C-alpha cells in the first residue's frame, strides 16, 4: 500500500517456522494464553483509516471498498461495553489505530472473503 512503511526483522534467526490453522474461535482463545496469533484482517476503506481509538467494524460507511487482507497479530480477546472485541497489532504502526493497535469487533466483522483457488 502506498505510504506505508515496510517493517523488516533485524535479526536473521527470527522467523516463522510453521503455521497451523485454528478451526474455532475457542481454540484460538486458548492459544492466546501462551502467545499471540497471526491473523488476516479484511480491510475496507474508508473505515479502517478512520477508527483511531474506536472499534473497527468494517463495512460501516456507504459504498465501502475492499482493500484486501492485512496481516495482524491477535494478542487479546475481551469485552467492551458488552461487545466481544479482539485486540490486534498492525504493521501499519502509527498510521492507523492507536500506535498500530486496533480493537476489532468479533460480533460485526465476520465476513468470508473469497480467495483465489478456494
């Protein structure tokens, strides 16, 4: 994406050795007790650029544009004002959310995004 800084790992020994798909939200929440989880977040304009400290719910504005999937680290799940929220860290750093951290609704933003070959 234009205007976003690319983040590179400084240490060559830091890498992802493997991946595992987690089939249910319950399994993902259990894993969070030990470490963060890599996830893909569907980004819709103009919604995700405007959330700041609010909750990202996607598809809230008229004529949203699907910008693609964005890799995030899911580090916590909780409740805020009775709404289930996942807390994620984005690689967009200061440009979206609060210092790159976003609150994402688990109740509203649940959309199956078609993937090539699936």
